[in-house]
C-alpha cells in the first residue's frame, strides 16, 4: 500500500489572483472525504512573500475534520511560522523546505544552508514539544539549474545530518523537474537502504509525458509515500519547462490501481474533488 499526500497549498500558492477563503475551504473539505494520508493545506509564511496563503488560519478554522483520518500539514519557513503553526491542535506536520542548493536556499528562505539547518533544529524542537512532527523537504534533491554541486552522496550526507537531529520524515523533492528514472532509482535505493528508520517520500515535479516513468522508478526502488496535486496544478515557477508542474494525483492513482497497489482512497469522492478542482483553478 502507498500513502498519498495531496498538496492543494502547492497548487494554489503561485496563483496571482486571490482564491476566496470559502472556495479553498470547500475544496479542501472535499479532499478530506477522499482519504488521503495527508493534506498539505496551507502555510504560515509572510503574506508579503506568499499572499495567496494569508488566510491559512481562517481556512483551518472551517475545515470539517471529524470522521476522517487525513493528517494536516502546514508549511513554515522560519521559527515565527513554526510558532504560529504549533498552536493549532489540528495540524500534525510542520513542513520545511530545506534546499541542498545554496543558491535556491537563499532565494527561497533568504538564508544559507547552514542557517537553515539551525532553523531546522529549532523547529524540530518546537514540533516535538507540541507533539507535532517535522516533514522536511530536501529540495533540489535531484539536481539544480544553478551550477551548485550535486551528487547522490551529498543528499545522503544531508539526510544523515537531519536524521541525527531527530528528523524522521523526509521527502526527496524534484523542485525544478530535473529528475529522471535513473537518478530517482539511484537516490531512493540508496537513501532508503541507508536510513531504514527515516520515512522517505517523493515530491516529484513532472511534464505531462514523463510522470509514469518517475512514479515507477520511485516505487520500484522502495518509495511508498508520494505527493501529488490533482491535475498537476502548481509547481515551481523556476522550472525551465513551462509544462513542468506537480505530479498529477489522478495519474498516479491510475498507475497504482493498474498495478494493483492499494491507495486507500475513495474514488467516488476523488472524482468529485477532480470536478471541483477545475472551478478552483479556472481550467
């Protein structure tokens, strides 16, 4: 069986026009009916940086959480955001984007990798003290477009450092769509073998024609946790290819069903969520 995280936050955050709070609430409430393992629903970051997410607390207050098992994840980028997020009992995971590309880390969180590691230590302690878990995204895990050093061993070294301070949930993130079956296979096989106590997931971005080979490579090499966004909405604006977006959840699910791999999803409710997504994202 695989665990699927649906990422409406990732799909919404780059949209220029503000999506009404009620629209977000209705969509996420439908996603809660589907049975995803986790829903990445919002973020506690500066509204100047990500104005689309300025209503995360309001959205959370209107979610219908009784009677479903999905856990909630909120992204934070610093200690202030973490302090805000940990006060909400409904949130299970604090998600933190940790890039192993120095250039991207500066652009994304206005800090160096070493400074970000110190932030991670503080946020990890805050999370533990409030019975939360830290979900750390190793962004640029499959390479970067900036010419910064990259090698699978660098990913392993950072995974080891992060595990040593208690981070037990790590998603290898293909931030700009540079992953391919070869580096996906290599990384997951190596990391999962070397760190059996760490839950390793996949946050892959893809073009419409390469999604299946990426999912297959990750699954065949031991990955059982996958992030997606219905219809592939969202993705990193710095990707070189305009067609690169989030991993389309419906395609992932179709692959798992075809392969007789259980997802635990209610496909009737999923179909309704797909329909609603078109109105949320005006497609």
